[in-house]
């Protein structure tokens, strides 16, 4: 087995996507502080962040069509170049004496759309950079997960340190430069078989319908999407109410900092474990470990001792770290390459759309019933839905055979819908 980092194109892709992910992780913290510093208005902050998130969600389905229709590398390169420009424009606004919040909101909407294209395009890039499937692909996805985990840990801290050192405006100059480095790495990548099939260049609506048909044709996929959306909803209940409970009832801000740091370490550890694990039933294994998020929710519901909260959250996030590469490898193996980006875009759309729902409903439930009720309800919900996916035959039976040849299309899922044989319209 050739380690993915020994492959020149994957090394360049890995550096490019790591820089892009780190740059994305810098933005929320830096943008929030910049807007608050410039306006002192929570409404202005909500508008700017909402524009970025809304544009990302609305663009995701179309982003999948674009990524499947055109040259994979050029699509990723274009997304990075757009963000080089948008972050530079934000920097100019913030460095100037009178920043325009309306312009920053519009620019961040464009950046959010470019980010959606990058998300949808990741899986096609990986499968073309790492020939074959099985252990090599799993390790490559694990490395991508490790890079994402480190970026999420380091991004807010790096943003804070940069703001302290050079100011908010110059942080966006650095962010723009990081996207430029990502684009330069992507420019040097040379992937085989990048041209989209002739049949892929269909009208956008037809492309969306075809992608949705591929999702519906695989019960293990759409059932898992429901579980993933439930997890994201429950996670945002905890992220919304957890800090409040930690500060008011569990010892202060230090408790919440310890919990979140344990989560970051757990996420990284789970990604590393996924690089070595070879579950025969990857979807079942991933969904079952995802159910472990019920543990910290239940512990917060009963105001458990801080060491238990820290350990429980670390374990739960390790489950997420394990799921992500395992899920990506299974999807890359089981879904035809010419629709992979569209299928992945539906995955991102469902998962991201559930996040604001948790943020909105959690405070409402808190005021109506207190903190215990929303934590307990979210714990039961995530445990039942994620573990309940085991009742679906497709989730239980999907196995990945070890490929006998190294071509990218040789692996076939066992017990699921064979590649290219889906009968319906992730």
C-alpha cells in the first residue's frame, strides 16, 4: 500500500485544502470581532453572518452540479481565487476609516457561495488524487479529517492572536494570502481523468434531479442524512446552551473552555483512528459512534461533575472524527464519480441546514422549561435516530469489499446498490 502523502498530487491537494480550511476557520472569529468593533451592533453582525451562511446553503445544490460538470481542479482553483478577492475587499473596508457593513455582507455572501463550491468539490478531488480505493482512500480521507480538526482548533486562536498583533483588517489580508497559497498549490496539481463525461453537461435542473435520484436510490444514504442532520441539530443545542450552563452552574468560563478543548482533541483523535480502522460495515459503525453525542447532552442535563463533562464531550467528538473519513470513503466507493459532487452537496445541505434550527429552538426551550429539558430531549433524539439507523437493511448490509485491482472504479459495495446501477433519481 502506497501512503497517500507519497503521491505528489495528493501532497499538493492536501496542502491546498489545509490552507483553504484554515482560512475558512479564521473567518467567523475575525469577522465577528471586526463587525462588532466597527458597529457595536448585534443586528449588523447577524446580517453579515447570515448572508454568508444563507449564500452557502442556497448555493450547495448548484455547487454540486458545477463540480460534476466541469474540470475538478479548475472548479476548486476558481473557488479559491474568488475568496482571495473577497477577503481582500473585506480587508480594504476594515483598514479604511468608514467600513461599509452592507458591502461586507454582500462580499461575504459571495465568499459563502465559493465555500459551498469547495465543499461539494472535495470528494471528487480526493478520488482522482488517490488511485484505487479501500485502505489508501480511507487514509487519505483521514488525513483530510486531521487537517480539518487542527484547523478548527487553531483557527479561532490564530484569528485572535492576529487581531491582537496586526488588527482586524490585516487579518483578512493574511486570510486572502492563505487562499492565494491554496490556489497556487491547486494550480500545480495534475489529476488524471478530470474531464466531465459528455452526458454530464445537462441543464442545471436536470443535474439537480439526477443528483437527488442518486440520493433516493440508496436507503443507507438518505437515512444516514437524517441521522447527520439530527446530530447537527443536537450539537447546536449544546453549543448554544452549554456555555450558559457552564458559566452559571458549573464553575465558570473555564469549564466550557475545558469542554471545548477536549472536543477538539477528541475530534483529532477520532480522525487519526479512522485512518487505521477498517470497519466491514462502515455506515453502521459510523452512525453508531455518532450516537455517543447523547452522552455529553445527558451529562449537561443532570449537571454532572466537570471531569465527566469533559470526558463525555471528548468521546462524543472522537465519534464525529471517526465518522467523517469513514463516511467519505464509503460514499466515494459506492457513488458513481460523475454524480459524486451533487450527492455530496445534498449531504452538506441537509447537515448545515439543521444547525440554525438548534440555535433557534434551544433558547426557546430554555425559557419555557429550563435547561434540563432541551438537553435531555436532544440526548434522546440523537441516540434514537443515530442508533436507529441500524434498523435499515441498507445501513446494516452495506459492506465494502477489498479491491483486487487498483483502478478507481474497481471497488463495489456489497449489500447496497452497485455503482452505476441505481434505479431512482445524498
